[in-house]
């Protein structure tokens, strides 16, 4: 069974934030022009709030763009390694309207959410507190990849349950794509280094009784709707 999700229908989410940044920048420039021609220098302060919003949305757009590229790169390699029986979704938007889930894998061995780390670095984890090992010492990450993977699994499970598949299990995983993991044993979710190792882990898991071809298709339909799905 081969399940194909049309990439052409997947929105490029970072461009939404970029358009918002352009809107706020135009508003800031317009306020500055009005201050110059009609008001006075003090009115240049009116341009500061939209300028701050433009910078914020631009930063978010660049982060979303990099995250999307990372997810697509991993998806291409992981799909090739897993074969046609597996579907790899990128940047899934949960129905709760919060941040996207970078990667979801649906296949005979079950459903997994993947939280990727794309930097070429050494990462460590202690009780779900993550850090990057650098020459100057430890640089603590502003978020916990393992907690995020676990939360994403819960959100995906909730969406699938909403489609009537109440007993479907979703496993969270952290993928260190290019770097290495140092002392990640205390992570509350499994940590895998390398796409090949992740593919081997997924393929080695015994097919689950609920992961029949029909179930995999039903879950894929529930997650990709209203995306175009072909079998």
C-alpha cells in the first residue's frame, strides 16, 4: 500500500508571518511619512509599535522557514528509508490552532511524532532540561524538545480520537539529525541520533494489531484532511 500526500496543497506557513511583517513595516513607514509631512518629529514615535511588530513577525517567519526546511529534508530521507507503507507528514497543523507538529510518521509499526534537532552539535538532557555542549560550557535550550514531542503526541492523539479512532497510540520521539546525544537517558521520550537509526527503530518495531492497512489509511485521512490524499 502506498499513501501519497500532495505537497502542493501544504501551505508554506512561514510566508504568512512574512506577509504580516511586510504589513507592519508598511504601516510603520506610512506613520513616519505622515509625521514628516503633516505632524512633527514627536509623531515619529507612532512608527515604533508597528516597527516592533514587523521585526517580531520577521523573526518568527525566518524561524518557521528554517523549521520547515528541516522537516522537509528529514521527510525526504525518512520516506526513502521507510518505504511506501509509511506516510511521513510535515508541519501538521493540529486542530487546537497552536504550533505545528514538525513530523508525523504513520505506518504498520504505529504512529509517531518526531521533534527534530538539526544542528551539528552535541546535545544533552537532564530531566527534560536540554542543553547544547559548547567549548565555553553548556548552553541551555529555551525549550525542551522531549516535552514538546510528548505534547505534540498528545495533540495528534486528540485529533485522531476526534475522528473516531479512540484507541490509537501515538509515540513521541526526539531526533538529533546531524549531531550527537550525550547523557540523554533521563529524557522522558526516546532520543535517536541520525535518520537511518530512526528508520531502523521504526522498522524494527513489530506491526501493531490496530495498524492494519485500513487503519493506516483511516488515520492518514484523518490527519491530512482536507489535504489531497491518493492511494
